[in-house]
């Protein structure tokens, strides 16, 4: 009897450990501009992911119903989502629960973007102003020369280590894989039916978006076959004739949901691949592609994720919540021209 009791206690303890356990929390840009102020949380039961969600989740759900779910993969397939924190926080403030690849991190968003923007300055934008009001200037010739010398020095040091038989570990920040998106979705699904979980009956698992930026888009394509996925959002991404993260042109044949491509125009390194994707997707899959003049870095470093966040919210409100009025940005050329006059659109199969 004593042994059976101990077994039962251990079983209950293990179930408890499976439940969501928020251990860290931060609020970004006052919680976004949506109707539900958002927060960013770290959870002990899913340490590989960061959760973006409305504050007072239970109250929001009680008043508005279960919330759709988004799984997100990072640019460069990094194991860190800080660069997209402004956009993801903004989207969550409209009533979504997002599981983003990468452990909870409180690094400075602007610090993440500063050197990226200087090295890949989007000249088509004129001035580049970050969310904190800081104006970014491109690297000078002297800066670029110093960076090149530093890079060459690091390569030389690494080659010496290799010659000496030293093992070069894979940086932890790129140890990600496409199936992580399904792992996040599995976790959310389990939490939704686990009594005592913070997410118990809070999630609308019937409406799920898979979203990724750049290399993260290749990871999205790699799991887009999953029947639980309702729509895919490709940010500055496309596979074209490439092979990345296991995804190829053949992977596009597994797509079964409406697709939204948000691309930064011809200066975006993903531009050509995205155009090819649009053609390869054939005559059955609904596809919308918007092109801005923001290049590969979009507007993710601007206040509340800038105009890219606005477009993403409208797509999700239409696709995951059925708000047909939000489709105007994607289906009504006059509305697009009035709202974002510099953007171009192509669409098919609607």
C-alpha cells in the first residue's frame, strides 16, 4: 500500500511538472497597440521557447473566447527571437498566443538591430529610425575595413584550432530545426487540455498559423504539411530553387493552406525566391504577396514592429478569426494604395 501511494504521488508530481509554469515575464512597448496588452514570458515547462500572449490571459479568454495560436521561427534559424520581439509583442496584443523558437531572453532589442542595420543598410528607405528614436547610419569605409580585418582574424584563429585537432562546437544560437515548430504546437495543445495549466481551455487549436522570417520561413515550409496548420506567413522568405533546412521546391507541394508572403522588394535577398514560390504554388493554393521597399530587414526594429506588423495582424485577423473586412489590404487594390501607397501586391486563387 505504501509503495502504491508513493507511486501515485510521483505520478501526480510528474503531471504537475508538465503544466505551464511561468517563471519570467516582461512587457515590451507598453504591451502593444492592440485591445489586449501583451507580455513576453518564459516557462519552465517549455524552456526551448518564448511565449508571447495577452496579459490577464484567463480574463481575456473569458470575455472573448479561446485565442488562436501562432508558432514562429527566427531569421537565420537562430535560437533567439529578440530581433522580432516588437512585432511578436504587437501581434499578441491583438489576441494571439505565440510560441517562438528560442529560450526566454531579456537582451536589448535595439542592441540586436544596431549592427545588423548598419551592415545591411536599407538605402531605399532614406532615414532608418529605430523604435527608441535612434537614427542609424551605415558603416563607413573605415568601419567596413576594420570589420573585415576582425573577421579574417577570427577565421584564422578558428583554422588554427582545426589544424590542432580542436573540436569547434556548433554555436548554440543556430541549433534549431523545423520540427521545433510542431513541438511548440504539441506543447500548446497539451496545455490546452491539462487541468491546472495556465492555458487550460484558453487556446483555439483549430486555428493555427506557422510564421517565420528569412531562414525561419524555410522551417515553416518544412512543417506546413501538418493538418493542424491553418495558414503560413512567410516574412522576407522563399525557397525558390534552393535547399534550406530540409525544404526545397518539392516541399511546396505539401502546402494545403493560404499563404502570405511579406517581402521587402528587389533589395530583399529573398525576393527572387519568393517570386519563384509564387509561381510554383500552382493554381489551387491561395497566395498573396506584398512587396515593400524595406529590404530584408522589414520594419521589425520600428515602433511596434512597424508596417510589417500591421500587415501580419490584418492577415491573421482574416485567416484565423474570420474577420473578412481585414482582407481589404490583400484583395482590394484601392485600399492597399490608400493605406500603403508604395507597396505592390500580387494574388491568386482567391
